[in-house]
């Protein structure tokens, strides 16, 4: 049995109206997705990140002794580019503080004396004690931005040394520490 609107190939106004609306919303969805994809492509083309160096050192017995500097050597070839330098920290719940002080030194070609600074990073929320970073259970990974858009003056081999600079000479709960050097090219 045929319904009245299906007789002789005729369509009711409701069927035509709904199909036009469906087509309209489909085009809107495609337009929105196209706009989002274009925007993401534009943003990603403006700033590109390339990892130049990445390494980490595992701590013996999960402790970091204050006198034990962790040294990382990396090569810089492009002195026209800018670089971000990150420190990586893996700690567990045995770590007794919300923060950590790190003293770094960078030595490179043509450097007569090392440059460096003392930096404070938070590994837990100072008010709540809630661990920061990512991870499961009691192990947390923190990627900490130490230097943003640094330009090296000369190409060559650079050496970065890290020391923990807390009042406690041996810090428990530090599983490993690492460095990541990332080339950042900003389109002009």
C-alpha cells in the first residue's frame, strides 16, 4: 500500500523541506570542519618544533645527591634558529617537597666561563600537595620549560650540567632527570 505522498513519484513539502535542511546542515558541518582544519594547518605552519636533542639519566637508588651534576652534551648547527630547552623530571611520592631548585650551567664553543642560573620548578601544587605532571599511581613525569627561544651564538658542541640545589643534600624520590632541546622556527 502506498502512502498519499508517495503516489506517482510526488513528494510532500515535509520531505523536500527536511532534505534541504539536512543538506544545509551537512554543508555547514563540512564548512566548520574545513575551517578548523585550515586554521590548524595555518597555525602549525607558523611555528614548527624539531627535537635537536633528548636524553635522560636514571638516578641510582631513586636519589639525587647534591654534589652529583648530571651533564648532557648536544650539538647546535643552526645559529639563526631559536631553541627551547626543557628539563624532564620523573619523581615519585617519596619526594618530600612541592618544588625543586635546579642550578644549571651551559658551556659552549667560544665560552670562557659557563653561563647558568638557579631555577625553581613546582612538582606539586604548593597549596594542596596534589602532584603535577602526568603519570599513574605514585610516579609523575614533569616537563619543565627552562629556557624559551634561546639563540646560540656559535655552532658546535654545548654542554649543559644540572644539579639539584635543595637544602637536603640527598633527595629521595627522584627516579630520573633529563634534557630536551627543541628547535623553534617562527615564520616571519
